[in-house]
């Protein structure tokens, strides 16, 4: 049988992730595998922790990539913190907020939600009012809601949560490396992300960070973490300290890729990276306007890296996406859940956010409409 | 700062995994990332399922790689099957049996264990006697106990378990691709493995397979799987059927690597692969004998791919391992748990199992002793 890998068509990834990968990251992943306890590999692990703290703007010692994709990061956040009966508030305005509710509920938490219209942000005044009446162990929110393209006001919400004593969990899967993420200034206790969005690395790892306060809750648990694979109290003994204790075999080559991706983001400089995302967003917005395509989200809440746009009336949205993929080798995303058939999601994440890519998409889209 | 990846020293991986990776697998992982819903990528996913069924010798429809390392496979097996109060019997003769006990216990199972001396196999007659007295929902065992180098009699145990109605879970992390794995003939209901042992792919994925009987237990659960990330009832909707529903973003490039690794194992042919492992084991055994090093396990229970050997009296075992790594760029493994300081573990897994590698290790070991 023919080898399918010989016929992969390089594709411009302009959906909600994965995004285009730096050539240097592909090369990094193809470097020789080392043992997971090899002292040189441990040096690479230590360097990754420092890189992650820099991009997250945190001083948290417990900062490391989990051995799963972004959703494993969400699972890690809640499975390590939640004990049966803990009260959790999830702020929802899209698919990933819903997922957070599901994840926390499965773990035995008492979950309340505040739901906001999809395509609009979580409103701090509503949250403030609610927090006056009810107290929680954990409050969770999505920074960049990938299903709608909305940027949530995580700083304002963080200021509110900090006054209550609750732990503050922020999903930064789509934000990290695309817009500023300042974990410590947000009073954020648990942050998690993914590699396949604005970090321009293939999917497979989930960077997470736990504050001292979150770590304290983990250490004071009355019951073991009901998930051996994601138990940070064990995993930290592999990622920290002088003697590294084997837990599971780390995904060595994926970690090479992450190291390289972070190295490139930091070499470009975070301010320059954010500026590039913003400029490419403006370039795309102008081009879409010329095509008569409008945004689903109000300007002040738009994510530069994830552009949710309304499908023009009378357009067969799936046919356009298929033609973009088959004829022009460009992938864009469909809507999820209640937004299926209503929006496209155009990603400008990380290495994808380049003028030539924006122009290539606009030209192709023009032909397809 | 210098890029650490530029100075990775290619290392001959002769520990308990990861093993040496085929050059073609590195190249596969560096192929362009596709979207996780790209129809061409779905063809690759479908091909991987067929490849996995072939190496596992199963007809199970639900056969796919989980997005985590081998230990995530163990977690997947138990988190999908166990409901609170389920009775589980774990047959233990090493670290990974112990881990199985821990994983199942954390999920609320009532866990009984039968423990056998480390370095010796699980004894079917003891299991038979025990199963006359007690009934279980699940019985778990490790096929190739990586911590001791023992091959357990999984066929004999499977014949016993099949008579009881319990589900039979077999850990094949270190066996798959190294010695025969015949899931259906074992009456095995859940099998899981890893990529970084005898499949010669970097760590990062865990192939699993569920029988119809195991799937039925999953479908009849009274409670949701308490782990969203590993919930097979959701994941199967991404890996099966005509409409693929997004669950989490699959680790695309790792899957390219697995596809390529399986392609190479199947091109060589499973009988030839097993013969090569056995021959390399004999070559190593003869060389070690000449050096006065003896095996920890009786000949009839030895795994060809994982050779546990007794450290000669008076030898500083850590110093020898360090010298092998630093001077000869060869990694071998230390003992785990109660066997730390007592044994070395020499892996001959997958692509590592070549005469030139065995000879290189023997020559280096001779200089170090």
C-alpha cells in the first residue's frame, strides 16, 4: 500500500488551530530522542519552564507542559483542585466555557454558571453582583473564547475574584502568544494553554501554571487526585528538584518542538508578536470589509488571532470551505454548536499571522464567493 | 542564549524506553501539520486504526491511539470502565502492576490484589484458586512487566478470566511489537500500549483497543466518565463514522510518526520482528555471560526486549550508567522501587534490537566493569 504521508498537501492553516508551524519547530521535533531522565534532556525541561514563565508573566515555580493537548490542561486544572462538593463558578460565553462546566461537574464539583450571550464578553458587573451573594472555591473563565472570537475581561474578573478568596482558573489555550497574558497581575491561580495555537507548534502538549495558593489546595487535599496520569503532586517530582523521579515517559520530541517554538516567540519579542497579530487582524478586517463580510463580534472584544465572521446570506458555507481547502489549500474553521452554519472562524495565530497569508486567503475567498 | 537543541548528542537508547527511533519516523513527524478535521488527515487516522488492529490481532472496531503517553492508556482503560464500587482484581509482580492498583483505586474501585515475587511471573494456578472464591468486574495484568523483565502468562490468565464474566485488561506497553500480542485469542477486553517501546516511535501516544463487551460496559454506565479528556464515548465520535465530531485537537504530527512506525513494523512483518528481538536477546545474553553478568529472571519468563540483569558485586551501578552515557553515548536503565541498585534494565526494543547495537553495548560495558 502507498504511504499516505508521501502525499500530504502542505496547507495554510487559518482555522481555529492547529496553526502554521515554524520550519524550525518541525526540524526540532526530528532531533534524536533522548531518554526522559538523561541529564541533558532535564536541562531542556528546565529551560522550557523558564520560557513558559516568561510568556505567561508569572513567577510560579509550578509551571510546566502537561503530556496531552490543551483540553488535558483544562482537565489538569480541575482534577487537581476539585474535591467532591467544592463550589465552582464557571463564566460561560461559548463552547469552551461549556466544556469547563462539564469537566468540573464530572469531578464532583457543585457547579454554578453565569452564561452570557455567545459573541459577547463576560460582563464584570454581572459577576461582581453574583459574587456578593454566593461564595466559591474556584471561579473559571476562558480568556480567548475560540468558538466565538471573543476576548474576555480576565483582568477585571480577576480583581473581583481575588477579593473573595476563590481560586481563579483562566483558560489561555488560544490567547498565549497572541495577546498579552499576564498571569500574576490577573491574580490568576491556574492557567493552561495549548501548543497548536499562537505558539505555532503542533498539538500535543498543554503548558500549565499553578500559583502557590493553588498548590496549597492541592497539597491539602483529603483524597488523592482521582487521575494518576495528571496528578501534579507526582508530576512535579519529575519536573522539579535535584532528583527527578520517573512518573510517565515525557513526550520528548514534542517537548523539543515546544522549546523551539518558545525560543522563536521570545526571540521575536512578545510586544512585536502581539503587534504582528494586531496588524494582521486589521489587514484581514479591511479585506473582508471590501468583500462585504462582517464580523460577528463588536470591535472592542475581538480577538486578533481568531476572527469570527458572519457567513454572507445565500452562501453554502461548507462548499466554500471545501473549495478553499481543495483548490487553494487553505483551511478555515466552521462554527461550533449554535454557531454552526452561521459563522466562519479565521485564525491568524502565531506563524500564520503573516501578510502573505492574509492576502492569499482574501484572494481565494474572493474567487469562492 | 544558545539553542540547547543544537547540542543534542545522539544516544543509543538501550534502557526501558524510549527506544531508538527509525529515521523515517523522525521524517514523518516533520511533515506539514494538517487540520484535525481535514479529510486527508482522517484517511491517515483510519489507516492507523487498521494498522493497530493488525499488530494487536484484534477485530475490535474501537481501536485507536489516545492523546497521551502509555500511562494515559492505563488511565483510559480504568476511567472508562470503573464505576464507584466496581470490584477489580490486579495481578501484581512489579511497578506497573502497582500503578494499576493505584489508578483503579483512585477511581473508586474496590481493588483486591494478588502479589507475586518481583522477577517471577504471575502464577495461573494461584489466580484460578482465587477466582473460585471471589468475583470481579475487572481483572488487570501487565503483559511485559517493564520493571522486572518478566513476561506474564496472559493467555492462561485470560482463559481463566473468560470463565468468570469479568472484563480482562492487559497492559501491553512494552510488549506490543516486541513479542506476540494476540488480543482476541487472549479473551482480552481492553488492551493499551505506548509508542516509545517496541514500535520505535517517540513517546506521546497510547494505542488502546476495547472489545464489544468493554464498550457495552462503557455505554451502560450510570455516571459520566469522570474524565472528559479520556472519555471514549466522546472520542469515538471523532475517530469513527462518517461525520467526525471535534473532541480535542489530535496530536497530528505524533500520529504521522505512529503511522510511519507501524508501517515499518508491518513491512518487516511481525514474525520477522519477533525473531529479530529473540535473536538479539540471545546475542546479548551470550555476551553478558562472557562478562560474568547474570539475568535476574528465569529463562522461560524473560522478555527478549527488556533484560533485567543483576549488578555484579562491588560495582557502582550509577557510575557505570553515567560512564556509558557520557563516554559511549549509550543509555541503559536502573532498577525501580525495591530493585533500585540491584538490577540494570537493558532494552532491546524495536529499532534498538540490532546486532551492531548489542555489540556496541557489550564492548562499552566491558570497558566500564
